[in-house]
C-alpha cells in the first residue's frame, strides 16, 4: 500500500533473486570456530620515516583555529591514495588537502602528488598537472578508461573531479564526463564494476547536507559546547556513476526507495559473496549501514538487514567510519572490521558459511580494545607473517571530551590476531611514533621501498602524515600478487585468490574503496608462517568467471598475474 501511494512498483526492486545468490541454502549457515590460540612469530616493529624519505605533508589547520572546537567538516581529515601513476613499479602517493571555506571558496593549498623515486619521494604535483584546490575529502585510484594507466577520482566538500592519467606523467581533467551533477558533502569514493559489465563504475558516499554543514559548534546556555552530530543534519543519498564504455557516465542516485540516506563515511566494493558479482558495503555514521546488491538493469537493492550488516551486535546503528576486509578466521570467507565511535564497540562482521554475517566483536575481544576509542582508519595486515591477519587502527576524537573523562588525541593500535581473539600489542619503534597520541584519520597500505614488507601511511589532523616502515624481524614466509584483468576490468575488483600449502589455505580478495577516504596499493599480501619455500597451488577466480591455477609457486616473491596468461611475472628487484 505504501509503495503504491508513492508511485513505486515493488516488483521493480525484488530482492529475492539477489538474496538467493548471496545467502544460498540457509541450512549451511554456520561459523567455523577457531580453536587454536595462535602464537605471534615476532614483535611488530614500525618506524616513522616520512621526513627521511621526503614526505612532508600536513593536513591544513589554520593556527588561529582551536582544533578542539571545530565544525564537522574540519574534523574528518583528508584522503590518501596510493597510485603507481608512472608505471615504474614504485608506488606513488596522492594526498587530499583542505583549507578555505567550502564549498565555494578556493582553498589556499592544493592536493599533492608525491612521486616515488626508488624509495625517496618528490613533489610532482605541478609538473604532473595533478593539483586541485577544492576542499578535499576521500580519494580513489583506479583505471577508469582501461588503458593501463591508473586514474584519480577526487572527492571534496563541493565539486568532485575526475583526473585521467595521460600515460606521459601528466593528468587531464575529465570531470565533465560525469555530467552536470550537484555538489555534495562527499566522503569516501571507490572505483569498481558495480553492474557486472566489466567496466569500472564510480561510487560516491555522501555524508550530510551541504546547508549548515560548515557551521561552528553552537554554545548552550550554560556555556558548554554542543557536540556536533550528523543526526542534527539531514543525510543525503549516495550516488554511483555507470561507466557507459564511451568515456561518459550516467549518474544514478541511491534513492530512498533503495536505501534510506545514511551519512556514509567508509566504502568497500568487492565480491563479498564469491558469486562473481560485486557488492558495495557502506559504513554509515550513527545510521544503519548499507549493503548494496546489483539486481539487474542497473538497479541496486539494500540487503544490509538481511545480511546482518546494518547494525552491530547491540542491535542499534553505530558510528561507523573505517573498514578493513579479510578472512580473519581463515574459513575461506571475507569478513569486515569496522571502526566506530567511543563508548561503543567496533564491529567484527564474520561471514557465515552459506552467506550472511554475524558481529563477533565481543567474542574476539574487539569490544574491549575499541570501547574508549574513536576509530577512523583500519587495515588488515599479517605483520608477523604467521598466516593470520592482524589489525591496525588510527584513533582520535572529533571534539575535546577530556572534561567528561574521555580522550581527545588518542593512540594508534596494533591488534594481533591470536586466532581465538585479538590482543592489543606494543610496537617496537625508535621513532617514538607509537608512544604518542594523535587525531588519527585515514590510513593506507603501501610497500614504499619494495622490500616485500607492507608499510602504513597515516594521516592526522594535528600532525604531519606518518609513513611507518615495517621492520618486523619475522621468520615467516610470504607471497604477493598484483592482478590485471583482460576479460574482467583491468583492476580485477572482486577477484578471489586462494593459496594452498599442505593442509593450510589462505584466501584474499581484490577490493576497491578500501575503507575510510583511501585507496591502498593494489597488491594481495599473504603471510604463510615458517618454512614455506613454495606453496602447492595458487588458484584465482577472476570476475569474468575464468579460473586459473598455478602449481608449486616459489614464495618470498611478488607476482604480476595477467588474466588468461599461463606465466607468473616477478615484480620485485
């Protein structure tokens, strides 16, 4: 009746076929228990080397502004994208910047592009025509036109831009190909095939309405500051841009008939169901999350409630921000770690056999570690190479709560996966980074010096960006893969790679969006434990449906895999 009154035919948005593909036989819904208390192979060692290698980037804050009392838009920080724009094999980095008064005033400082010259970074923003003076937010890197060169999608609080990589070290502005679209309070972005046509689409998460979104916090009658909250503003719908294959796009809004607008902050696109189709998970701030499924004819449906992803284990919406994906319990299914606000638990959505998710944060000890923190960026990295994905989290409040007994600046966290639980662990560090507290925001993964160890880039509101070099002294073996699609989209978003050695298996997925405001280096990194000189097999399921298997593969190598080719190409020196 309600659908008829608003002129919507519910048959146009049938969920059952999509749910059948996602969930399968409900009799198989179970979570594989982990019964082993896994021992770490080494103490993590991560050292801040940003200035030594030439990265000197600071998210802009006017010195006259009290950082403990700022409007919402100044509290979210800027994005970080890892992009090998010159195809020399060394990952470069693009930073979003903010200054001025959005959405109309041009900022006083530009976004920056740092080129990686064999482990040393140089600012090439101007010579690469990569500058942007909008008030930056999230960033996405991906090959939107399938020419082999990675492009940039720039989010802002106002006018987003699409920069196409010319292949000669420069970019050109292709924003007009998106059409005439209204400015929005954009947060995270993602580039990946959403509708199954093997062309990368663009996804834009939107936080709150533009009007009133940039006001300073109000003062109550008793003189106390009224805490800014997205619930005090109208949420606006996310948007996605269908790639038509001719260099143009069709903007499609995620209207209320699909999903109630949800103050989105984090986004990930991948094949969560391992059925050959990509889904979109959006982490919403204090509103239920979205899990968008393509049901055909460029129509999306929100399956978050049915999949157990709308809310946390408490049954209410959380203040979701960062997202890390990985197979945390090693059952062959992708799981999600989602950071939240203080005085509530982060989420650990563990996928059940057959489909659906259950928030097991309390079972794995995530609740205790996250309760006092306002979490933003989060990444899954097997730091000690024992075969189990660990978690790294950036924290920091959005306003000063020290008078109420909470923190303001907060420490980053390393949570080691012990199989049955995650344990907060000290990090060895002679740069003093891990002994201090920050207003941490976006985080990306990068192997900046190509030594095979995954490093971390972390942005802050109150400190320069940190590049944490991974110097963990571990005997664990590893293997890495870069995937290039031919029948699938070139970035192979949604591809699934399974590594087998004896009775052990490890599985990972190629993702887009990568959580909060960021794009990670496009490499799948597997820790394998000790004494693994070779693995028995590597199996790849491509988004096109093609499957490949490579037997007896040597470890401690990074391989480039091209869809349909029978050889593995070594990528490290």
